[in-house]
C-alpha cells in the first residue's frame, strides 16, 4: 500500500497519481490511499480513471500534520492486511520500477524494516541550478542514503547536490531513512506503531528511524528504486517561518529524547541563545517545547 498526504495541493497530488499509474505492478496488488489533510476543502479525485491500482480517499476532519496524517494511512494498511506500506510525498514523480524494487529489497532479509530509494531533485528544483548542464538536470541527488549527526541533531543526506555517475549504485544498509519515500514492512510497522504524532512536521522520520533500529530492524538503501522530488514543495521552501517553528521545537524534542547528556546540555544553551536573539518563530518553537505544546502547537496551520 502507498500512503500519500494531500494538503490543498490537488494538482500536485494528481501529477503524483499520474506517475503511479505508469509503474510496473507485476505480481503486486497495489492499493493507494490519499489522506486529505486540509479541512477547509475536499480533494476531488476520480478514482475510476486509475487502472493500475485501487485508490482510496480518506478525509481528515482536522489537519494532523505529516506524522498524524500518515498514521491514518498506517492504521488503514494494518487493518486491511497490507504486507508493506510506502510513505510517499505527493510532490514526486516515480520511476516505473519504484515499488517492485523496494518490495524485492525488503524481501531479501528478515532484518530489514525499511527500504529507501535513490532520490533526485526534480529538474529545475536543485539548490544550485547554475552548477549543472542541461543534460545533468534530473540526475542530481537529493538523497542517496543518509546519516544522523547526534552531536548537532541534524540529518545529513548522502550525495546531495552531486550528479549521479554511479557512485551510489550499491544496495546497502544505511543509517537514516527519509520520509519523502520509505517502504516499511508490516512487521516493523506493528513494532514501532507509526510516527510519533507530537512532531507534526519535521524530524518525525528521524524519530521513526531511531525506534526502528532500537527494535532491531535495519534500514536498506535500494538504488534500483528511483524517484524525482520537488524539495519542500509542500512547506513553503527552506527558511520559511513554518520551518523556523517546527525545526526549532522538534530538534529539542528528538534531542532530549535520544541524545547524549553532553548534547542535551548543548541544546539547552542553544535554546537560551535562540530565546534571546533568534527569529520570532524560532523563539516560539523553543518556548513551546518547554511548555510541552506539541502537534500544531502555536503554528495553527
């Protein structure tokens, strides 16, 4: 099953579904669930036009964020007997072998709890567009595996901004998954029980990643699975006040939950600095962490 979240982005979601209509589903029975997370308007999709998969629409009466929204999809998947669940951003276009490649990788070892693909920037959406020739666009990495820096409480994407020349073409165990696209096995999902809904948006994937590994599962990078991503297409882009708020708050949440004592003290010192000199929504994010205001918190989307 594929879980896709929509927040007032009908055309973007329809483009994603159009790319899924072209994928190879040999030996697969594919269910796609679109969770409409925008209370003020109802997403309209003609499910009868899709022949490659069965489409289900779920309307949330409130905006549950990335974490809570996909938890609705997880509940649907487990209730309906899905063997695998793929969390997929709506602002992506997928290669036709994406699902089969992810599933085959998951089947290769019982220790694998999650599988992630090779992800390129959508052509024209790179961070540094002027670096690349026309031929290189669409072959620039957004993600080819990753790691989490627990000293600085920050996820790092391997290969970001590099042109693909085959340097990350080996499947392997990695340290950090991405919520942009990740396949979770039924066994792993039942074990970790989905995302922690307190995050709402940002760092929920790193938290899930940590709980998977603590439960004994491995994270696997499968380069035969490919998609193209519009970075921050649903959140206003890098440096937005939304990012200021949720990143400031949720770095504290994950850091105080899992990091070393030394790093926790560093986070507290950084929090004091932000409260003194940070931007408005960074300050609100830090304040809400200490007030235990999670979910939407003060940022009422």
